[in-house]
C-alpha cells in the first residue's frame, strides 16, 4: 500500500491502477521471491569466495602432515590440505542446494490475486519473462499461501551454518595451546579483559553460536506454516523477520570466513609431531600384513598386540626393531619401515578421495575448475 501511495504521488491517478487485477497477497509473494532470488545469488557467490580461500590454504599445505581423527582420537595420518578439502566439498554441496532451491524460488505468483486468480485478461507468462522468472506458479491458491521457498532457503542456510560451525569448532581446538596447530590473525580475535596472555578466537565462537540462531529461524518458519489452511493467512507476515535475519547472518558469516581463512598460519612442526603420536600408522601395518597374505582380522589382532607392546615400551611402532616386530608376525620384513612412516602412509592412499598429496593437488585443481565454470 505504501508503494502504491508513493507511486500515485509521483505519477498521479495512473498509480492508483497498480492494484488492478492484483492483490497484496500475490504482490508480496512476488516481492519476497524477487528479493530472495537476488539474495540466493549473493549466497552462491559468497560460497564460491569462501571455497577459493580454502583452496588457497589447501594448496599451500597439500602435503603438510597432520593427524586425522575419529572420536577426536588420533586415527591415521592425513594432510592439512586434504582436511580443508573436506569443507570445500561440503560448501560445494551447499552451493548446489542453493542453485536447486533458486529454481523453485524463481516462479511468479503475480496474477494469483487474492487467491482465485483474476478476471482481467492478463498474460502471466509474458510478465514472468519480463521479470526474469523461470515460469509461473500454476495454482493460485498455492501461489499466495505457501512459503516453502523461504523455508527451503533457510534450511539450506542452516546446513551451511552447520558446516561452518564444525569448522569453527576445529579452528577453536587447533588454535588452543594444547593443539597449537594454527594461529588465527589478531583481527579475528580478542584478548581477555583480565588475562593479558589470552587470545580468544571470537569469530569462530560467534559463528558457532549464530548457527543456533539460524536453526531457530528454520524452526520458526516451519511452525509458522504447519497449521495454516489454504489460502493466505495473516500469519505469513511473520515470515520476514526470520528470513531476513537468516540471510543477513549467512552473508556476513561467509564474507568474514573467506577473509579469516586467508589470515591463518600453520604450525607444520606441531601438526607433524601430533601425527607421530597415537600410533597413526597402525592400520598401515595391518594392511601390510594383509597384503602378505594374512587375513585382515588376524592382522588386526597382531597389530593390536604390537601396539600394546610399544605402549609399554613408550615407543612408536616404527621404533621397534625388526626382530621384535617379527615376534608378532614372521611375515614382516625390513620393507615394513617404509609403511610405518607418515609419508609412506599418506602416499599409499593414492586414489580419488584419498589423502596422498598428489591426489590432494588433483582435487584442488578440479575444485578450482568447477568454481571458475560456475
């Protein structure tokens, strides 16, 4: 109504014809879709920018050894570049979700009027083409009453925030003195008000916290729609605040994360030392025995005994003499030490999706090409 009044002030009585064949219901639905279409494009661009930041860091550290974890326990060696590429893959799927959602956002409700369409001789397809829509909403009741496109956007945003919250948690852990794997640039951190030695990872913590905020908006929108009969109900005025705040939160998060990832420095020595602890190459020894013909389940038991022995001696598997290793399995020969090195473990995973440095470089190249094409 404010738009119509402003238009009438500017051009006179012609502005009063704006509402002919239209209702606030289909006009508002159209405006929200127009806004959300543009916002989705900004989100996709933001995802690409963050992916490129991660790719740059991954390329620098494609062969930097670090421990891979399961249950937050040292599991097997990986490279830092390979670890970062996991998040690139997550963001790639996020971008695909937004691209797919955009097709459903980009349908024209205008012409549905209040709920039943209009008796005026309109051409909805022509209007859709003029406004850049892919097509029209083909049922007038549905066109004015559903906000599933807004819910889908908020769901996709929630998944992005989930992924960035996981990354936030790792950045927080890695930057702590107990890990000391990375250092986050000062501009993304603050000091303590009373402890001068502290450097708090504020941005990752805030993003981790704001993830719950976006989840709340998704729940609010789902709850908003769940009890509404067709067609339009005034409840739908409540869709704006959660939708707009979700978009604002997501766009700012993507922007600051793309910048922050470029301000991370890596302590290679600490990462390597951590990968050397916890018997990260134990699985490689089991695979070695399996390749020698031992059933893997037997090999698993043999290696467990060898690890227990090494724990008692407070040494790594690679520090055990060959004669000692052969007490657990006579099949072991002096070529086993190539398997027990960190580099040997990494290089053995030489397949698509594996952590071999050559595969990490190839994955980075593929990801760059896909972003450039899009």
